[in-house]
C-alpha cells in the first residue's frame, strides 16, 4: 500500500494501480483499512488519470461497501471517507452518461454533510 502511495504522489499511475491491485488481491474476510484505501485510490487514479470510468465506479463501490458505517481516515493529511467516494463515483457516473445514478450519489454525499 505504501509503495502505491509513493507512486501515486510521483504521478506514476500505472505502477500505483498495480500496487493497489496487489494489496486488494490479499483481501481477507476481515476488514482491512489498507485494502479499503487501495480501492479508493485505485478508483481515484482510474477516474481522474486513466479515464477508466466504469472501473472507477466499481472501485468506489467496493470502497463504499467496505466502509459502510465506519468513520473516514486521515491519510497523508487528506480525509478520505464515504462522502469523498460518493462524489467521485458520482462524477464517474456522469462521465458514463448515467446522470440519474450520479445525482443519487451527489444527494447521498450532501446528506452526509461535512
């Protein structure tokens, strides 16, 4: 996970995605913060860097399923939580022309507040 973070900061999205994918492949039946964060950041890179919108939706959905009911985490001074993932997934839906689903995510994010 940490190496993926380093690659992401160096703007090497392909290596970051590969490392996040490796972390996800180690998934156990127990909740693991690093697996959840790997889904989030892989989704973020797929959305904003690689423009792989459908894959980004899938990653944000996995993240949201994993963190359902849990608080967010401050990772490298950036709060990552369900609200962030909903906004990002909503944007990915928009890019796919799925405006109804995008609006549902935006509404859910708004209801979560700050």
